[in-house]
C-alpha cells in the first residue's frame, strides 16, 4: 500500500471564461482544449467549427449564446471549463454560471482594453468572490503594448493585477516584489527573507494570494496563435 500513498490525488476545479464580446474568449477556450490534447484540431469561430459553439445560430453569428462545458486534464488537475456568452444581451446566461465557479479567466482584447462590460464582469466576480486570472489576448496585433495595457488594467480594475512571465525561470526580483506588496503580512516575510538571502516568495504563497483574491495574475498572448496559452 506504500506506493498508493505516494500517488497525488487528482484535484477537480471549475473554471469559467468570461469576456466582453469579440475579445477572443471562445478562441482561448479552443486553444486551451487543443494544447491540453482534449481536442485534435483547433477550430475557429470565423470558420464556424469551434468545438464549443455547437448551436447553429452561434456558428452563423459567430458569438456564444449558451454556456458550454468541456473537460481538460492537466498533470494532477481535472478542469471543467465553462465558456460563457460575452454579448451583453445574454448576461443572464453568463451570470448563472458564476455560482459554480472555483476560478475565472477574464479575457481582455489588447486592441480594445478594458470595456464597460469588462468592468461589469469584474464587479460580478467581486460580488461572488471568485479568484480571477486575466488573459490579455490579441497581442499579435500591431501597436499593442503590454506595459501600457497592464497600467490600464490596474487603473480600471485593480492595482493588484500583476504581469506573470511564461516560465518560472523568467521571474525577476521585481516580479516577486510586485506580488509581495499585494499583502502586508507577505511583504514583511518578503523583506525578512531578502535580508536572510532566502527565496522571497513561494509558489504556495502565490497560490494562496490568488485564491484569496489578493493577487490577480495577468498573462499576455494570442489565443489564435497559441501564444501564452500554455502558461
């Protein structure tokens, strides 16, 4: 039985993807499913073959009308992914899903920035106390600037939105400092560890801040081209 005790339990979480219309929410859902090996081909909304847009009207209009779910498996986590409507006309359908979410991915178009409906979604996520990860999409378009977009997100939504690098090896001292200032208790430990030459912030502490809505990670990429999706 010893070998059985070493097997890590599978964690199950429910994650909803929310966005203003045309931010690329369904494309990101498609990219996540494809990169995890859940689907074999990458469908596109404009080609009317997206995996989660199953309704004829959705495919014809290129928008999500009904919330859909899919399951993707990671190393030790099974994720139930909910793709929700982005159009304001179907907000009631979207809000119904919030009651079952463990986490939310809020998609923002790099070309549009934070929109009025984005702020509405943010307030709803605060109301239901759902931890949020942000994905700034369409960074492949000309004229996009990650620093400017991050400042806009921090101003419009929350100053504790922090840009996350694609890999742990890319984390810098500035990255850890930006995380530490999100929580007074962690900041004290951070300063003590710096003096002692220890690792400043652990992954467990980062996860705890995200779960407690004290930190909102921001990832930048292009769902259509798969950039930033793996991270």
